């Protein structure tokens, strides 16, 4: 006999001064999670009472506060976004140094972003009638998605042929915590900010996701596939983890 599947129920709640999101589902246990922004998420079975959830939160409160403070400090250590978007700033394209050049043009009716040779080297030139840090951030992200799509398609195709797999589509996205993913239907998703990394690190991400076309997990068999293509993958993985917060918060 098949059971009745109940949909996930989402509620915004508070325990004292602590706000949290309660997700009720068909799971059997209670799990506490703090996301990258330090927000508390409580995953619980449908049948558990609010009093039971309160008791669990009370018993885990020291852990919650300690974890939240650690996330707050980690986030505070990253550079503020506006510190990256001014005339003469350095944009780390392929882990190199491209000069961000802002050209204010009061008569401009639209914005343009071009990568071109300048007097001091390669420049990422932004032109428009109002180039505030927020506008510059938006323009660079829009340009970065297009550039990443063009840059990574050939690399993904080459690695897919080398590994012996196929994929359905390549999507360039911006997520808060993930460099890439592979969906169950074969779509490869890559973060556009991979263009800020060296090719050796972005290649590791590409190979990682393509290996999921055969092993949709992180089993020993999966890591053996990755190692067959990138023998020093563990070193690259450590390098990526060491810089990912700074780059993803760029």
C-alpha cells in the first residue's frame, strides 16, 4: 500500500529573539541548519508540535549562537562589493589582472562593457551615464555571464569528449555557495565567477560536474573518475576552498 505524500510546509517563526524558518515534511527527524547568511532553518516531521521544536531549540541554543557568530565573522572578513568597482580597480579575469575602466558619458542612452587593450594592459571598459558601484557590479555580472558562456563551452566540450560523457545543456548562473552542479537530466550549471579563477581550478570544477554524468554521488568510484582526469584534484580542491568565499562575494 502506498502512503500519502504530504507537501513541504514552510513557516516563518521565532524562538525568543531568534527568527527561523520551519520546514515541515515527511522526514522522521528534526535537523537544524544555518545557511551561508547565518539564517536558521529547522527541518521537522509534520507531526511534531511547536513545543517539541522549542525544546530542541532551547537545548541546541549555544551551538546555534556559536555557529551564527562564526558565520557573521566569516562574512565580515570578505571585502565589501563596492570596494571592487571603481575606476582603476583590478578585475581578476582568469586569475590575472584586468583594469576596470569607468567612462562616464552623460549623453549615453545605454551601457556598454567591452574587454579591450588599453595603455596599461587589458581593460574591462564600462561606459554609461551613471556608474555607481551597484550599477558597475550589475554590468560586470551581466558581461561575465556572457563571457563565461563563450569561454567555458569549448572547455566543457573538450573535457566531456576526453572523459567519454555527454551533457544536455550548459547554463551559466550565479549562486551563493556553489561553483557548479549537474542535474539528473544532464544539464551542467557553472558559476560565471569561475572566470575569476585560474584555468587549473575552473577545469577541476568542470571535470567534477562532468563525472557526475556517470556517478551522481561522491562515492569512491566518483573520486576515482575525477582522479583519472586530474591526478592532483585534492590539491586543487583545497585551493578552491581557500579562496571561494572571497571570490563568490566579489
